[in-house]
């Protein structure tokens, strides 16, 4: 593993995309940055522009309006960029499954690297998921 | 050859980059401690830069050629300013006549480059950021130049950094006179705005206009902007030390003064909400210009 990948794993900048979530997942994401969890310890930051992102954090059930926009956002992100699906909605459409307006689960639309289930997932679960992803890239179990 | 060494290694690019990145770590760490968090490790900013240089640099389809030129031009001129200031601090005899004016000019270029880069990216939010940055520059340049004029008047026309330092070594730091103290306060606030720290971070308001001027930048161009910011964070306290606190510039004292000024910047940043752009301009053209003007008048009266 070269230096740049090593640096990438220790400085993940996250861009938060909400594709029609009920806002609970988004609040839990913000919780990760509070003093109790403090993800900045590990170099993880929330950024305002998708051009700065290393990871897209996607929440919510994809609806017909948000899918094309989300694809655009993914295309705008500089690669390498991982996609993280947060919450049951993004994973499987959850209770909105039979809604007229909801299309496919996220992994049929974008290549998802990490699934974090829960409704909403606790901040611990998100941190745990990111640690697993980092370990996987590092190549140890 | 020697000039190249000064420019690239010490006290130019390499030294000021390392000092600047460490200073911005101090900034992040102190901010984290104020918010009761732990904060990042000391090498975090270095990692950020290495990571950014490894990422893809996206150039928007409609961007102009200046899009990629601007960040490097800003970095280049800022390093030049940092070299001149560093040389004046470490070897005061080396400075040349008029370097004060050169530094004042060079320090505006990073802001201008941010404006040029933002407007050539053709992003509407970036153009909002550019417009705000431009107004902010117009706002803080007047009191900044006035307070520097105070320094020149106090040191009997010293437009050489070495002369200013020599004057302060012979008599006393300018900070310990009425006019000097007032000019110091005005200059400190202007530097806060030059650094783009809260309450004057209107041009890069992360929550409103999503990083504003740098919104379209990614990869190594963004790294150049981040590095410019970091070096600016090292340059500004050095500038203030040279102008106002130059009585004793032995390494230990310089470092102590440097850290105190840096922490003052950080405390102002963390205890103030962001101003709107009109409030910021009014603030600089009202109270701050009044303070700086008063300092100049007092200096002309010899106080
Ligand atoms: S997973 Fe639950 S909390 Fe998250 S957006 Fe869906 S319904 Fe809301």
C-alpha cells in the first residue's frame, strides 16, 4: 500500500447526500462529530462541496426525483471515492418499499462499498462500519 | 543560488509550509479542546495534503485557463512574502529598502488569486464567494494600510523591515506606546480577516455557500489552496511580531510571542459567530478604521 492510500485512510472527508430520508439518519450522522464521538480524531471531516469528498454518505429511500441527481453527484466526486449507504432506507427501501415513488435500492444504482443498517443506525454502528472498511482496505481482518 | 535556497528551503517554502501546517494543527486542536473534543493528531494536516495530492483533479468543462493557475500563483507569491518576512526576522541585516511595501503588496495576491480562481470556475456559489472576498479585501485593506503607516511614522520613516526591527530593539516594542497598541489591535483584526477565520470567514462559509471560493477545486489544486491558508497562518503572526513586538527576537521569545498571537486568533475565531458581509465591511470601515486613524494621528503627535 502506498503512502497516498495510507494518508487517504487517515483523512476521510465525507460528503453527506440525503436522498429523501426522514432526517433521523442525518441527525445521527451529525452526532458522530459531537464531543462524545469526535470523528475528527481520526481525520474524518464533513465537507461542504462534493469536489472535496472522499466518501459519499447516502441516506434515505431513493425516489424518482432524487436518483438522477444522486447519479450526477456521484459523477462529480473526484475518484477514488467510496459510497456508504446509511440506514435501512438506503439499504433496502425499508417501509417505503411499495411506495409508488420509490425505485430501486441504492446498490442497484451506485456501487456501494459499505452498508450500515439500522433505523437510524447509532453513531457507534457507523464508526464500527468505517473501521471495518478501513481494515479491509488495509488488508487485515 | 543562495536566493534559491532562501526561497525553497529556509525560511521560504519548506520551512514556512511545515510551520504553517503545524500552526493549523494548533488551530484545529485548540478549537477541538474548546469544544470539549480530543482533536486530530499533529500530523493530520500533512496527511490531508498528501491525500489531496493523490486524488483526481477535476476541471469543470467551462472553466477558464486561470482556474488551475490561480492557486499556484497565490502560493508562489505568499511564499515570497513569507521568505522576506522570515529573513527579516532571522537575519535582520539582510532586508532591503522598501521590502515592507513589497510584503504588503504580496500579501494581497493570495486573496486576488482566490477571486480569480473562483470566478474562472463558473460556479454560481463560487462567484458569490468571490464577490464576498472582494468586498472583504476592500474592507480590511484600508485600516491595515493605516496601521502600517502608523508603524512607518513611529519608526521615523522606516520602510525597511530591518530598520523597523532595529528601532524597536533600540527603544521599545511599538506595542508599548499608545499609537502602537491601537495600531496593533486594528492590524490584528485585519489579519483575522486576511486569514479568513471566523467571524470574517464569509467568503468560505461552509454552511451557507459550501466552501465558496474553493467549491470547484479538488485534488492538488485544492491542496495548493489549503497550503496557502496554512502558510498565511504562519505569516500573519510573524508580520505582527515584526511590526509591533520586535524588542527581543531571540528564538525563545519569538516562539512565545508567535504562539500567543496564534492563540489569540484562534480564541477570536471560536468565540464569535460569522458576520454577514455588510456587517463585516461596516465593521472595518467604521470602528477599525477609526482606531487605525486615531493611532496614526497619535503617532504624528509623537505619542
Ligand atoms: S432508515 Fe429509518 S431513520 Fe433512516 S431515513 Fe429511513 S426511516 Fe429514517
